[in-house]
C-alpha cells in the first residue's frame, strides 16, 4: 500500500471501527436507574448531605467494578445507565456515624427500568437503657446425663438511635447484646455466626457485635448448649440480661419434674411428634435470676395421641440448634409466642391485633 492509499484507508478504517463500537457501548450501559433517599430516623439528627453511596454490581456470579456517588442536600442519590438484564444484581452501601447501612440484592423485573430504594440511618448510641426483650423462649430436652438447652430471644430498641455498644471486644468491633451462660455449659452453637467472627466469648458467656436498630423485635438471637444433669435434683439458674416482657419455657415431657416459683405451668403441648410442658412468665427485671428445679430420670417420651416412644439420643451444638430453630418456628406459628396468660387477659380483638403486628415484624 502506497502513502496515498494509506492516507485514504487508514482514517476510513478508524472511523468505521469507532462507528461500530459506539452502539455496543451504549447497549452495555443499559437503561436502568437506581435512585433513593437517605433519611435520618433520629429526631434532630445530623445532616445526610454529602454521604458517599456505593453501588456494587454483579453480573451472574462475578462482581463488576463498583460505582459511587454522593447525596445531595436532601439525602437523594441516583445511579444511571445500569443493565436491567435478569443476571445483573446490585447492592447499596453507605456509612453513617460509623455504622454501615445497605440494601438487599436489587434486581430489575421484566420491563422495569427504575428502582427506588429509601435508606434510613440513625444517630448511634452506646447506652443499652432502651434495650429490652419482647419475648423469649427456652427449650429443654434430655439425654443421659445431660440437659440440652435452646434459647431464642427477640430484642426491642425503644429509642430512635441505633445501639452500637460502649466497649470494644476487639479492635474496631464493639459488643452490643450480652448473654450469660450457666456454669458448666458446653457445646455452644449460635445461629448466624461462630465465635470469633460476629460473636465473642466473655467471662460470663458471649457477646454479639451487630448493632441493634430502633424498633420492636428488631434483633434476634438463638443459641444452644448442653449442661450436666443429675437426676436426683438439678437447679438451673438463668440471669435475665435485659427487661423481659414475656417468657415461654418448653420442657420435653419425658418423666422429669420441673418446678419454678417464677413460672406458671400452662399444661402440655404436642409439637413435632413430642409433648412439651409449657411454662410461662412475664415482666422479669434486668438482673433477676430465673430459677427452675428439675428432678427425675428421662424415660419414655409422651406423644399426644400415640403410644409412648423411647427417648432418642440428641446431639448438643449445631445439630441441637437446628432442632430448636425448627421448634421455635412451630412455637411462633401456633400462636403462644407471647405467653398464654398474657394473651388470655386481653380481649379477642386485642389479641388478634398483637399477633398480626408480631407476624409482620418477623
């Protein structure tokens, strides 16, 4: 090719390439928009202007380069030119007051081009004065020489600030919800994480490091462990960590007697092929010690409507936690999560309203 031909063809080739690539780039950008507004849920809270919002982008199973923007004077933000393909997903993340806030995975439905995502932030607090337990469930089962324990707590934060804890448990991680364990407890398993990650051991038990936002039942903890059991008589003591409104204790009905001056026996309930003694209490104070006395050897399991069947060996730790998690869902589903005595003293209409509120928050 001579010099004259180069002068003609080279610019032409470059122009054709640019022309062909231009629409490809436009199509890759897409027509999707993710917008939203950051709102401070604390009365007289600080400004939400100038916050950095990060958009993480996922195509299939692979993470793509993220995008960032800043909020305007009203806390609004916007990301444009996003792919609306079904295999694309997005998450939002921002930090306010040292606390990370974000969204669940966002995807565009067919024909949808705009997603509006509000994000509520709060001023932080290290005080636990507004923390209480809306309801708690303690599950007790037996195997030879052991009590198998499961505990489920729903926490309230009655303030308009997010509780982040006052003391660091490790560098950069503050402890929030603190739970004690009885002397001799072993095989601790916690739903939602392992010790050394989200949860950390303390001299009395363990501590959570997740912050607790405002609201009723805004936090949940479930864990299991085992204790040595003496059939001639065993006293179980549990310290109430925060003011407790309603408590259910379900004890596997296997021939072991249980008594407590702070709990009322409400009869027995059959669930998952097993009969449980149902004891309830309410309005226990922070620091109060809940005491239960057990005596007798585990024998045959009593199953409602069936012949008694021999007790099956159970495993402490993770397997036991799965059992209690399943039982906990059944407990909530059958409607005595707040305790029968408390519910019976309400009118029928009030009971339905309370149960409906609780179901919406779970």
